[in-house]
């Protein structure tokens, strides 16, 4: 998992119903949030010049979530990058 690029990891996670894309945002499935395997961090701030409010969202996996991803990959016998269809 550590050798995967972000896009490859997110593609794999989407194909395995860990996350899904809504518009431009990646969101975790409710079961992953409920089990505290992932969380959506929301940050809010104001533009210093205009005072306009902004917010951003970031998908984060907890240590338990990373372990679950590892278990899913292990169950699929994903041991080498080539099996994921990644370019090396």
C-alpha cells in the first residue's frame, strides 16, 4: 500500500467500496465512518483579503482503517504492484 500512488489507491478503494466520488470530492462509505475506519475532516477559514468564508474536506483513514485496507488487499492476494495494474 505504501508503494501505491494516490490515484491508484483511490481507484482500488473505489472499486472495493471503501470510498466513492461525489463531484470532485472523495467520500467514505457510511460503514467505514461508523466503524471509525475513516473520517472526513472539514476545515473552515476566511480569506484574509475579502473576508469570504471557505471550507475544504479531506478524506482520512484511521490506523484501524489502514489495517482493514491491508486485510482486503491480503484477501485478494495482492502482493505485488503488477497485480494492481500499476506502472512501475
